[in-house]
């Protein structure tokens, strides 16, 4: 996912909501907010949805959840569920985007 996606759409459900779209190298920079590490699901509230695209076509999408210091994203790929860690910097970024 880090190397193959060319754009990304993010929808925020918390607060007043919102969305953002990224493309090109901004996607590569943004993907640094995620770790290629499995995270445990918690009772963190659903914060939004993300979709990674390759040349305008959906590659994978999933929901993300924000905790106190880190978060996680849950997505399905080839019939298997993955739960990846959103690092502290990513969690802080997403929380900063919540409009009250």
C-alpha cells in the first residue's frame, strides 16, 4: 500500500465531519502516519473512512479509529481483515482535523 497507491480520500465522521483528498507524493508522506504493525481493536469510536486508490480506482478502503495516543485502521484485502496501527503522529494529526 505504501508504494503502489497514487491517491487517497479520507472522510471524517467526528465533530462536524469533513473530508480530504491527497495525491502524488502527498500520499506517500501521509502513509508514514501508519505502521506496518498489527494493532489491537479497542473501544475507540469510529472516526472515519479512508480509501486508497491506484490511478483513480479503489485499491482498498477501511474505517479508522482514534484512541488517546494511537489509533488503528481496519481494512479487508483479498478476503482477509487487517488491523494496522496509526502512530502517535497520525493519531494527533487526525484529532487535529476534527472540527467542532
